[in-house]
C-alpha cells in the first residue's frame, strides 16, 4: 500500500462535507414535497367536512 499523498486528507474532507450537504438538500426537498402533498390533501378534505355540519 502506498503512503498517503499530501492532498488526500483535504480531498477526503471536501468530499465528506459536499456529500453531507448534498444529502441534506435531497432530504430537505423530499420533506418539502411530502408536506406540500399532505397539506393539499388536507385542504381538499376540510371544506367538505365543514359543509356537512
């Protein structure tokens, strides 16, 4: 096995940070899309329930 090069640690940390940011952005997008879906579903159901009262 070869010895680590001087730039290996920097590249590794850069990849770790960029990977964490990418995962956060993807998960944040999924949560936003899911919340929008259920909020729209909830808005559709409420007027019908209130009209029946």
